[in-house]
C-alpha cells in the first residue's frame, strides 16, 4: 500500500538549498513516508496534538531536522522541514 508524498514548494526550495549530504538524508527519510507514514516501530514518527481536529505528524530526520506532515487518505502532505532548533522554537519543544 503506497502513499503519495507531496512536499510544499517552499520546503522543496529549502531542501534544495542545503548541502548535498543533508539534501540526500532528508529526501531519503521523506521517501520512507510512501510506505508507512504512521507512527509505530522505530520512534522517528509521532502524532502531535497541536490543533483540534487536525492530525499533524512529526518525522525526526537524523539529529538535525524535523518534518511536519498531514495524512489525507492515501496522500501525505509535507508542510514544513525545519532544523531541530527551529522546530523547538516554533512548537515549544513538543
């Protein structure tokens, strides 16, 4: 069962501005969402309780980045890719 992963255009621009290693690592992690975007084994994905009635998920990418995404049917929408520091500031260390 494959999911379609759609990455926000601003996030694609951000990812492409990074050095080759970070770009490769982020893209590889985001690609794993095609097979299973839901939290479970491994501990790198989790469901956050940020907004009522909207399920926002977080994907830890290495020890440097975090991606935030939503799942609608068979589509995964990657809304943000932030450094760990930016994510902690924005979401108060959730």
